[in-house]
C-alpha cells in the first residue's frame, strides 16, 4: 500500500465518483478500478459498494479513509523535516509543454517540487506539443512534457506519467460536414480533414484513415497545436484527431462529437523528457526525484 494509492483512494472517498477521481489523477477508470481491487485484495475486505448509479464506502472503507488521512499527514511532515535539514537549492528550471498540459498535468508535477525547493525559479514556455522533445534536444529548456515519439533519441531520458487516449472528432453544429457524416455510406474522400502539421497524432490519423481503404484524405488544413485543431472542428471546418485531455479541457467541447471509441487508436504515452547528460545537475536531479516519488 503506497502513498499514491492512499492519495487516490482518499480523493475517491470524497468524490464517490470513479470518473471524477480518474480524471483528477490522470488515470483511466479501469486503472482506478484495478487499484481499488488491489487494495481490497491486500486488506482482505470490501472497501466500496457500487452499482451503475452510486458508490458507497463500506465500514472498512471509512476506516481506510481515516488511516489514509493520517498517513498522508505523516508523509507531508516527514518531507518537511527532510527539507528543513537540506541546504537551500537555488537556480532556475525551464519547462516546455502545450497549453492544455500546463493546467492538466503540470500543477501536479510541480506541487511537491515547489514545496521542497521554493527558491527555484520556474520558467514556463507553451507551444505545439509536437515540438516538445525538440525543445529539450536543442537545449532551449530543461524539461518538456511530451508524448513518447516514434523514435526517442538515445540522448533523451523519458519518464512516463500517463496514457492519453485519442479520438477522431467532428462538429455537432448543423454544417456541411455534419450532413456528409449522416450519409448511409460516407464518402470519406470528400470529407474535409484537419490535421496536426506534424507529430505522432498526425501519424495515428494517417494509420486510422488507411484502414478505411478509401483513397487519399481531403486535407482542408494543417494546424499547429491540438487546441487550435479542436476549435476548427468545432467551427464546422472538418474532421480531425485530438487527445482526450485536450478535448475534455476545451471550452468548445460541447460543439464536437467523437467518431471513434478511445480504444480505436493507439494512445499517447505522456511523460517528462530531459537530456541524459544533464540528469546529474542539482536542479534537474531534484525535479526528477520529486516527480518519481510515490
């Protein structure tokens, strides 16, 4: 029973909603279910009673919540004591990520680091997620939140933090694209397609489209950044591909629909990337240590 499991269970005990807790901790509902099952197996008792409508803590689950709260408080005290004994670390940490990752994953990654090293200056640059690894390789930044590329250079260290599903998306508004998609036999060669200008998501779309065997796609536009792509789809410009985390955090998510299940396309492996040759540097070493803590 590790600290991370106790943190997630505590959140679940408060939300009583698997979807909300899974989203908050960037795991799938099935992964969350397996974690609860492991806890129940380890303790030899049922922690939750659930059906299609509700989740209720058992008496054992309520006792585990109290235990978890105390353990988490003790863990925070222990970290604070260790921090007090260490000399103050100073310097700067530069990070590159997409706009979505800046609020979906970055805060959780930085919380522990900021508590332990308050004198480190954080520099954040946002941009196209497809450029993240390149930013690290060119030494523009210390770290990047990135999807694991098709081929990772030997010079790079990659630490995985989440699996991110992708979906093919279309507009819900009444437009020509919506009308074309309502046809009994969809003529995919006539459907306007919006694609990322480069990167793993584009390659995943191309693979998905080839499986249809309907000739070349009708590329309406190529876009830099998934957030912009989702907006163009929402405007009715065409069909595209986007990570679920971008869709869920988009202000226009009510204007799009998914054409595929999240199991239809290979997910992204999202992680933190840096140069191996710099892993010994004090600030970089400290950041890696905090994100790898349970």
